[in-house]
């Protein structure tokens, strides 16, 4: 299936100091590559976003967001659809925030503040409430910890994109690299080399990270640990718990309870 472009907003006034845009992105739709005259936080309160920036492409879940400094060209889309929230932040308000694109964890408080900012966007700020919400958002952004947990993704148009999309839709698919190579008309060695070049990690490592990424998405949507393990193709719940703990440093049960020491910064 092909992807369809969404018109990039134009002719808008700069944020003073923050503006929030709320938009639904249908499945397989994207904003073509563009840049803004202000900083941007790319975030989805539900669904998953694909972000391409500086020659890299990756996927983020609602537990993650991306900071994009002023003038940085980027492309944003969604494979399965998402409720997109875009925060535009003036340069002066963004002082002290990263000077390069950064993926960071979204704590529950920041999530709630973004939702509230979108709800009151455009209202007159007679009592200063909107300004206080904006100040709290900026405080939360400065406290957010960068993380490497985004899921790398091939650039659009690559034959590897079909492979990654298929595994994202069915992470329990256990076909070996050789079988995928035959599916794509290339040798296992060629597949391995291209995956390392385009995605930045081995196929095996990427599939392991995909399962972790999907686990967070599924459990965030209400699935219990046992059902999540089954959906991801693990042979047992204990195998899934072990893999999750090894990668994340805490159990999936702890994640679901929200009792991890850095909840919202490492997930």
C-alpha cells in the first residue's frame, strides 16, 4: 500500500511562547519533509508516529516524543494512524533545551499538560492559566531525559520498509533472515548488510527492540502480561518477562503498575 501526503500547515503566526496543534493522522499518511521557524515537539497521545530527520528514520510510541530545534527539516507520518499533538515553541522559550533532535520519555504529568494545552488552545488567557500551563510544559521538557528507546526504521521507499511493516503488524512472525531474504529477492548476507546500513543495527537486534516497543504499546493499551507475551510470539510468559527485564531494567509488571523509579523517562 502507498502512503498519502498531508498538507503541511503554512502562513501561521509564530508561537508566543507555545502553540499546540491537534490533528488525527490516518493510517499510511504523512507530512512531507519541511522545517519550521520555531522549535517543535512531535508527540502522539495515542498511536505510533514515524519520524524522519537528519537522514535517520525511527518510530515513537505515546511514551516518547521528539524535540526538533528550529529550522531542522523533518518528516512525520503514521503507519497505523495516530492522534498527533504538535507543540510549537518559540526560540526564546526553548532556551536550555537540546540543540539537536532528541528523543525523550514523556512522563504522565507532561502528557496531561499537553492534553490540557490542546484543550485550551486559542482561548483568551484572562487569568494567566494558559501561561502557567505553558511554563509547566517547559519545565517538564527541561527535566525530561533523552533516551535511545525509539525504534529505528528504514527510509521511505526501501525494500526493507515492507519487511519492517510486516513485522510491526505481526511481531510474532518468526521467519528467519534467510526466509525474509527470499521474500525480498536477496541473499541472507545482502539482507544483513543492507539492514545494518539502513537501520543501524542487525536484523536480530531490531526484531528484539521491535518486540519490546510493541510490548510497551500493547500493555499501555490495557493488555495483561500473559496476553502481551502471546501476541509477541514468546514461548512463555516467563520468557517475555526475562527479555523485558533484561532490556528495560525492570519487569513488565512494574511498568504496568507505574512504580518504576524513573517512570515516564525510560519507557
